[in-house]
């Protein structure tokens, strides 16, 4: 497996482009497409990636801003947790509040359930339901080594819970009861900012001590 991190859009969402480089088919997917579409198109082309789907950790406007662009360009579906539907339904309000242009509605084509696994080439993705930042926020554990945590867990901080479906008690429970049960050496790739590890956050994240 290979991946690229592409900070995207006005809120510097970490968009991730991931693909299976051990297989001729070079199957791949995008996590949280927030912008930088030309740069991502270029990476897809240069690496011969055969894009299969978009996977969203949650559906706040900054993380879905380029969903329709990639859906149309590559004819691929959007996967997100079923509980993100109310967030998708309220995108216009979020767009106005945060100053995004969003002309069309977004559709979740495949609604993921709590522990749903996805397999693509030699890549295994486990959905870990981590509500709190939003009702359907989900972290994705890839090949049991890398955790794409969205806006749930950041380096030394956590996602805000005062906007659009947030719940502070839930986010704390999600991290303590689910993410902190994972191995300490798992690398965490968050929705914003630098990467970290589960072990480092257990020791250094003030919200969780
Ligand atoms: Zn968010």
C-alpha cells in the first residue's frame, strides 16, 4: 500500500490518496476530498491509480467539498457512515456559515455500518464508529497499521463538538473506549494537522488524561 497526504481547501483538510501498489490493478481510493483536485488528478495519473471509491470519515463541508468533482470525473461512489445523513442534509447551512460554494447536494451511495470492513486489492479497511465530532464520524483502520481518524483524534487535541451535530461526551468515549484500545504503535493520520500515534496520544493528549 502507498499513500499521499494532500492538505486541501481553506481549512487545510488532510485529503489522503491511497492505493495498492502490490497489485497490477493499482486499485485506490480517496479519503475526505476537500480540494486540490488538480494536484490529486495528477497524482492519480502519474501513479496509474485505478480509483474505486471515496471514503469519508464524516461529511462536514470542508471534508466533502470535492466529493461531486471526483464522483463525476471517475464515476465512483461515496462511502460514509449511515449516521452522517443529517450532516449531508444540512450542507447548505454549513456552506453559508463557513463560506463555501456548494451548488449541488451530495449523496452517500454506500452507507457504512458500525464495524463494516471494506477490502480493495490487498488493502483491508475496518470501520471504527467514533461518533462525537459528528453523529456518524468514523475512523478507518487500514491494514491494522494506520488509523485515519478524521476530526475525532488530532495530535495533542480532539475535534470540536460545538458545531453541526457534535457531542463532547461521545467523542471522549469514542476515543477512550475504541481508539485507545488499539495498539500503541498504530500511526494516526488525522483530518487536520500532523500525524501521531495511539501511544503518543495516550501520554500527551490533555483531553484524554
Ligand atoms: Zn469536521
